[in-house]
């Protein structure tokens, strides 16, 4: 993983000192909330319903064991003993005292972490594939290019106050595990007919109030033009993006209103100018960053055999373990979705135990997924049993990856002051209902948001649930047919909403309708796409 140099560390340390002074001035009354708000948001500190919430950046979802231990320390020392991993591959702490926020940032800085650009109208955390560097078939390790983009975008003077927040995802395989086409910019590493590596560039995707799948604006971008082309995209957006209406400010609205062809024309014209400015990184800098992501020294001659005589372990391997590019190794997915738990939450003790597992069994490497789970990317197959046994001890051995209880859910009205409805109890109710038959249901991605901002990615759920306010009463709309994978699609609302008690009943009816109509090998999403919405509406509404 990338390691800070002296400049990186100095910048982060200076920001901590600066914010400590700002907090002291706020506590003394020298700064009022109106003047303090933009300063705290620049450091990832939100004021939520009950307390301050701190969002910590985890660039492209990669953590070392030391960093995970620090996240556990923050949870124990400064919060209520847990943290919440998010759909942006970050972590949030929901019970922060303002006077202690600078101390948290100082502690984080000792392990090369910060909360810079986790809020505000700037380029947010660059997300990527949680299997980067471990999956077979990669064109290149996408984290190299995510790190280059992170360095370019940090404190970028022109893009610190964009019309609206800006999100970028980078992948390097045909399999999309990062919902790339639902980002402001999606970058896919590909090879052209000559075998050269470059990027397919998508711009203008997003969820929220106006969900849009990003169109391709460049089929092949040479690696040498990478930063300059991203600069051109941001310049066009910064120049023409709306600032008069927060609901029309995202780049997806600009691309939609101009049309993809005209937006592309403007970006290409801007890029011709940007290329004269020397923005693109010299090859020596690319290679410097690449060295941090050199493949680990995988052992050779390892056995590919796994003793599956224990049926519980065999089930976990079947559901949670993915193929690795190196013989004798596997990718182990850790579920943060116990049936009665809170999606994405992990206790301090669990984080510390996972740090120990990474240090002993995964080459000191941990990943956070956009589906609010964790990954140990480099586990010897002979060590999988030991990993599973420890996960079982700490309550994180559920075998439910991509199944009905692996629900994405935002914090909702239990924490967020933007939410209209609660997400957590709805997710728990549905998980308990569907757990007995989730193996029979197979792949089923359920995603829940407590408001239109779509932090729970409800538009991309096979079954999506959106909580809204109906005259002071929580109401839940059902959407069907969404996908954030390479077969990207947007879910459609199927009819009137339900109260909190009724929505779990409705979801159960949807799954029963699927089981009665599916053909061999069909996922829920496949059956929906084949037969359409009518049978599902009939099942729910009669």
C-alpha cells in the first residue's frame, strides 16, 4: 500500500494543528456555527441528530493492520465502542465530542490517515475494486491510478469548491465491484486492439434525486493523458455546473442537459489546452507510486486443497471465499451483516481482531467494500480454517455475501439529520425474515436508503427500499430491477409505499413470487428482467 513521504505527513500534521485552533475558537465562542461549519466539514466533521459524526478517509478501501487497530482505538477511546463502514469505503464515528475531534485527527495522523475531503463540494474519497491486486484478469492494479488521482485532487485549488460533491471510481476488470457507472467519473482500465493499457471513461452517473447511468465519453484514453483528461472534465463541470440549485448541481445534470456528445466535445477541446500545461504525471512519478503496489512475495508450491469436512466451514468457503490470482491463495470476504446486527458496523474488539488476522494471514492487507463489508485479500488456502474460526469467535462468520441478509443500509433517521425514515430496523426485520431461506433465494441484493440522497444505493438494488416522509409518517417505497454491477440498471418504483411493519411483508412476498416463477439458474434480477414487474406487483398489492 502507499506510504506517506515527508510532504504527505507534513501536510496532514499541519491540517491537524490548524483544525485544533479552529475548534478552540469555536469552543471559546470566537467562531459561531455559521463560520465554523465550512471549517469542520473540510475535516470530515458533521453535526448529526445526536452528536458530531466524523468520517475518516480510507483511500480506495485499503488498510494496513496498524491502521485498522487505530480505527478500533478511535472507536473505543472517542466513540461508543464501534464504527460504521460506509458505501464510500470510508468509516464513520457517530458519537464524537467536538473538543476531542482534533485529538482523533492527531491519532489518525500517526498511522497515515486523515479526514480531509470526506465532506464538502470537492473530490471525495477515490473508490476502487476491493479485490485490486488479488483478482485474476486485471489490466493493471487500479490502486496505482487511484493513488495518483488522490494526490492530484488533494487540496486542488481549482476544485476545492465545486458546484457539488464529486465521486470517482476506478476498476481494472470486466467485473464491476465498485458501481463505477453510478459515479461522477467512472474509469475502467482496458486494453486497445494494440494491447496498450488505457481507460474507458464514463462521466455523469449518480443516484440520489435524479439517478442516471453514466455514458461513455471516451472509449480509450492513453495512460499518459490520465490526469490531464480528468482535469479537463472537472474544468468543464466547474465552469458550467449549476450553483443556483443544489438539486441540479451534480455533473450528471450538466451531462444530461448538454447531451453526452456536446459534453464530450467540450472536454476534448479543454483537454487540448490542458495538455499544454504539463499537468500529467511524469513516468518517473507513476513508477514511484507503482512500486508501493508491487505484488507481494506470494509463496510458491502451496496446496490448493481445502479440508471441507466441517459443513459450517464448507458453507462459509462456498459463499465468502473468492478465487485469487496466485496458486494456493484465496480472497476471504468478511461479512459485517450479522442477521440481528447493524449493516456495516464493527466493534473496536472486532476491528482489532481483524487487524490481527490481516497481520498473521493476509500479508498485512485489509480492504473495505462499497457494500459495507471487509476483505482479507491474500489468504493461503491452508489458513482459511483458522481465519474462519477467529471470525466465528468475534461474531463475523456469517456466510451471506450477496445473499438476502447482506443488506446495504444507510444510518437513516437513527443518526442522520437529512433522513426521512429509519433504515436500520427495516434492514434488521427483513434480514430476520429472509435468513431461513436465503440459500434458496441465491444472489439477492437488497439496498435501503432513509432519504432521497441514496446513501444506501437503493436505486442499484435488485430490491431497493427508499424511506420518505408522508405527512410526518415514515413510508417506504419499493424499487425493483436495479444493479450496480457491470450489468448496471436503475430500479423502478413499483407502486404505493408501506409503513415500517408492512415493508418487510412486501419484500417477503416479492421473494415468494420469485421462487414460484424463476427458471433454473436465474437470479432474482434475471427473473425480474424476464417476466417484468406485473407478477411482482400482483404478489405485493393483489
